[in-house]
C-alpha cells in the first residue's frame, strides 16, 4: 500500500493513453461481426510472402481481398467481404493458390463464412452480452459489499477489461498475434471480468474480517496485512492458470491463440488490479475525500467519525 499512488495513477495513465491509441487506429472486427468469408492458409515448401499472395488474389478477381500474416511467416489469413453476385468458397481460393504456387503446398487451417445480416446481429448481441455482464456483476457487488468497497471492485473490473482490450488491439496491430474483435476474444473478455471480481472479493473479505479483529491497528497497516495474508493464494491461483494459458498461446495454434492470449493478459491484470487498484481506490477515497489519516487512524476511529458525521 506504500506504493498505491504510484500504481493507481500509472494505471490511469495507461488506460487513457491506450484508449486514445485505439480510438485513433480503430478496431479490426473479425468475420463474425462484419460478414464475409475468412480462410486460414498454411504453406509448406518454398517460402511465400504476403505481397505474393495479395497479388495472386487480385489477379484472380477476388474483389476486396485482405491478406495478413496469421502469426507465423508461412501462415496467412485471407478475408473476403460479402459481394453481391459473388460466392467466394474455400475450394476456389485453395485451387487458385495451388496453381499460383506450384513449389508450395497450401493447407486449409480454418474457414468462416458469415452473412452480412448475421454479422450485424452477432455484433449487436455481443455488445448486449458485455452490457448485461457488467450490469449483473454491478448488482452482485452492490449486495456483496459496502458501497465504497463495491465501487473499488467495479473500478478494478473496468481497469482489467480496458487493459486486456487495449493490449489485445495493440498486439494485433503489430501483427504478433491475430486478435481481431470476434466471438472468441469476446468470450475471453467475459471470462476475465468474472475472474477479476472473484480475486477482488477474496481480498476485500479478508479486509472485512481483519477490521473487526484488529480495530486498533492503523487502517493502512490492516489493509497491508490483509493483502499479504491472501497474497500466496492470489499468486498460486493466477500462476496455475497463467502457465496453462501460456502453453495454449504458444502451442495451441491459430484458432485458440487469440482466446488464450486475451485471457492470459486479463488474468495477470486481474491479480494486479485486486492488489493495486481496488484496495488503492478505497485508500485514495478515504484519504482524499473523507480526509482520514490512514497511517494513524484505526477502523474504530473511522467508524466513530462516520457515526458523528
């Protein structure tokens, strides 16, 4: 807690800068939400460059084709928007690539085909799912905690969602991992939100127990003690999940890679925010708004002041 101001304001700065960068660069929606055909291709044999694939697709009259690296130099993601009067099939794309690259063997990794109406419907339902999840968790927090602690948990929740979202968009823009906004990344975000709240609940529960048992301990020391008492549990729980997600991210292949990476970032930030954001917000509120001296005043003193007010 001695470093709470540093981490609290550093996180605020990262969130603001990250959101500004995302707003400037824009979002890259997956085929799930915009409609069209998306094909994952892997080449075996002679090396094939992105520009070569793009030139072949243009010459074959695949209108509006978008080609990008799919995580490895020999893997490509070919996206084709819905065009009236044209039906792009994975078979046609594969045959075109086979003829154009006789020294390389293209292999189909995945195929997604979504109509424009279905894509728009999925996008609206995705936004609704996120909104409902936040609403339900907010209701749970309101019943589970006192207002101040519930507000701290909600701040940590928003922090985790934004950080995971921003890092995912930046990693995608750098071409390191394919992290388009699709149903897979959305599912990962919803999982991260649930995990983040769970970790914060554990720490706040310990603070609630200790403030009754240690009424005469300075409030800041009591918060520190509560965090340290639950620290091994927080680290061990997160570490087991992180190790599994790290393996899936590296070896799970292109289909699972995006989902695992978003969860990996979210789980790490979830543990971080439970320690440095949720509790720091409570401390900041008591010091800055209520004007309490947390280094000296105990929970008994704070309660007495609250009743007097």
